[in-house]
């Protein structure tokens, strides 16, 4: 289980619900891409991700296993996922209005919410395929991971290779990332003790 779930589950749930309220009836693949782009942009701008989810290099782009598992009932207390006529999985929040999430959204800083809203505005009218194209550009972290590990998606569309967001950081950013990760690991430990 990724650090984002063991240390940060309520925050991840709140973000998933918020994304699905802002973009109703979203394809699961689009949700996965937007979530990744939020964390990627957060690392670019401040050295650490918003969610601390672990993303793996799959054929269609970076995927957080735990969120992909929404197809099998994960996050059922805040999301509903169903296969539609287009033969694609669509995700909706159980709440219909963002104001119903206000208490949960207090887990985010103003900076984080501004970032999330910018990514939503940039991506809400793009298709899952268009967002996949964005994560697949040459020299993207996904592309580097696939190339360096010689991943062959003709055999399996999934891989266990992690797309390491910390690679976006310079030396100072990497130190910030590592320090923040230690705090998240401590939180995960404390959560497991409770």
C-alpha cells in the first residue's frame, strides 16, 4: 500500500471526491491522469506531492493502484464507479456539491487548493486520450521510466515500475522531498498504531 494511503487516506479521499464533483461522470483513466498531474505539478513547484500516492508505469500512463481499484469498490464511501455503454469505467462522487466537502477540503492548504483548481481548469475539457498524450511526451517521467526499464507493454499493459516524482527535483528539492517523506512515514506508522 502506498504512503499516500497509509498516511494520508482522508486527504486522498477528499481530493478524489472533489475532482469527481468538479468533473462529474469522469472516466477513471481521466481521473487517474488528473490526480497524477496534480502531484507532478506540485513536485515541480514545491518539491513535494499533494497526495503521496505511488504511481506505476502502465501502458496508458502513470497509475496509482489504490485509485485504479475504485473499479473493485475501493473508496466506496466517497465514490461510485461503473462501466457505462461506452465500455469505459466512469467515476462519480457520492456527494453532488463541493460545499458538502468543505470540512474535508480543510485538509488542503490554500496553495494546494489553488493548484488543484488550476489543474482541473486546464484538464476538465480534455479527454483521457489527450491527457495520456500529455503524460507520454518524450522526456516525461513516464517515458523515462518505460525506456530505462525496457518495459514491453505488448506482453502486459501494466508494470510494477514506479514513476519517481522526486526525479523532478534538484538537489535541494530532493532533500525537501526526503524530509517530507520521513514525516509522512512517521504519520503512516502512527496511523497503523491507532
